[in-house]
């Protein structure tokens, strides 16, 4: 029986969801016959506990800072313990919503117009750069739409920027794309092949697909497969494997998109450790293709390794 540690909880704003994701993964692996230990990285002695257990592999179920940003991955690399998901490089790139835009564009995807925030930022830049209102203001390194704002004037823009700065993050300011919200789960299997899960369209009544809407059962409807033109599927089949390669992605990830009213697919961000709760998107897509949650989790576990790029 393989001994597996699931790292969960953590210290980010997404701690609550990470706890749910970790418990779901631990239950799935237990059902598959693994000896599972849960470790909360919010505990001061979590590294000592991990070393004492000496697991065969670690399943990383942490969301947000000190989970998806490469820091925990660096610890696991130094301990030479195989772990799931992207390595240090891939985690750093994907966590940075500004840096990742360069990789999206290099792969041929459209990204929303954006303004790079500096300490000398002025709201006039919204007009001068041609971005224009409304704009989306979000944390550069955050997730789960925590701290995300949609604003249409200078006053609210400044308030949104200050809110994110008070969170200890850096604002990213980009044009608001009106259209349909899509998401795609994908994973690299044990043979190194990138497998795409069914594309999902997310339909909801709230203004944005926010934290509450994401994690409240019944608050959003998942259309699987997403009713979009075949050209969208062709584009994803061509470009997603390229992103896995150039961004050093591994394990299972989730890409978020907007399909604009004029038929353009915009990539917004990539999550290297997507939610794996009962209402999460990736498990729902996997179920649609006949892959049970327990099988999906085990498939990801099989790819655990260290010495990643």
C-alpha cells in the first residue's frame, strides 16, 4: 500500500476551499486503497511532520499563495519527495497573471487589453492606452476571484486598486470582455500526453462568477460540452499542449476563458491546482467523459515526480 500525504489548508485567502479540496482528494485516495495522511501547511511544523511520515508521494491540494506559487514545490524538491502538479517554474509563471499573458500570446491566444500597474499609475492610462471602461481589476497573484472588481469610473478604479494593495497584492487592470465564460480542464498523463477534458460553459445569475457563486451548490450551471463553434475546440486542441510545454505545466490544470460576443476566444488565466470539491468544474468535466472522481485523482497521483522544470 502506498503512503500518500495530501497537503491542504495553508495560509492563503483560499484556505477554506483548499481544506475542502484536500479532504475530497484524501477520501478518494483512501477509497482507492492508499494510506493517506493529511497535513495542513498552516502548521508551523508541517515540514517536520512530512519528513517524519516519509511518504511515497505528496498530493498538493493547496490553493493560492504558498501553494500554487512554487514555494511549497521548492520545499518538496529539496526533500526529493515526488509530488503532483507543476514544478517551481510552472507554478511561478501560472500564478503571475501578468507574466502568464506573455505565454498565452506566444501560443497564439488573444488576451484582454491591459494596463501594467506601477506606483506612478494614473486613471488617465485607462483612456490613453485604449483599454477604456469598464475594466476588471484583480490581484496579480490571487485566485478564486477574491479581490476582483469590475468598475466603470475613475473613483471606483482607485478604490479597487487600494483594496488589492491592502491585501498585499499588486493590481492587474484589464478590459472587461463581454461574452460567455468558458473553462477547460486538462492534464498530462503518465505517458506525457496532454489530455483535454470537456469544455464547460458556466451560466450564472450573479454579475460575476465570484467566490460565493463558485462554491455554492446550484448557484451556477455547467453546460457540458460547451455549445460553441467547432473552431473553438480546434483552437484549444492545437494550443493547450503548447502552453503545457512553454509554461512547464504538469498534473491537472484549469484554463479560464471568455468567448466574446464577436466570436473571439480570450484566455484569462490558468490554475495549476484547480478546485476539487463537490461543486468544482474539473471533476464535473471528468464525470461527463466517464472518468469518476476517484479515477481522476489516481490518474493525477500517478504522475507525481520531483526534479521538474
